[in-house]
C-alpha cells in the first residue's frame, strides 16, 4: 500500500489535500502520472495546508449558493454548438472546458472543469447528460443540447 497526498479531487477516493492509502499499482500507474497525487512524506504537511487553502478558495462559499446554482443549471438544457459532419457525428468530442464555456455563456455562473463528469464521451449531436459536483456531496445534472454549427 502507498500513502499519497491527493492534489486533485478523485471520485470515490477523496478531495485535494486528503492523505489516502491506495494499492501500489493504482498509485504508480494512474494517480501519480496523471498528477492527481504525490507521494506522502513527513515534510508534506505544508503542501497539504497549501492544497487545502487553494481548495477552499475555489469552493463555493456556502451551501445556499451551491443549491441556487444547482436549481439554475437543472432548470433548462444548456445549448452547445459544435462542429459536426454528416449524421450528427462530431469532429472530436465535447470537452469539459466546452461545457464550462456554455454554462458561462448561458449566464448561469462559473464551474470548475475538473468537477464535471460524463458517463461516456459525447461524440454526436442530440441530448446528453453530465454531472457536476458543486459543494461537498451536492451534485447537479447538466442536460446538454448538442447542436451542429451551421
């Protein structure tokens, strides 16, 4: 087992600044190469404090703000205009940054792209869903209306 300090939020494992123990292969092959975690050391307390301070600065201030943002996001579909070929097949796939931009353009507020999750990559036009973690355990379901650019 490896003891790590998470630098990003990992679903099912913990938030940035948490100290976790995971199997060696998971740490060596997934978490560390992707920059989601660093190896724990005794001098890591300062690093943990810095990560937690940055996390609290990025987090929405209150639960009430997160709930109002959730209501606004779930109220109507977010329109996302992308380049597409014949049959509605996209050139590439929809990225989390595209969703953040579409939500901001709709006037609903700013989201953190690292907290948006898909069930499967979005590679066609139509209606799709994504989930965004807003505050702690509070998540919102985003309905995306993906349309082809003219």
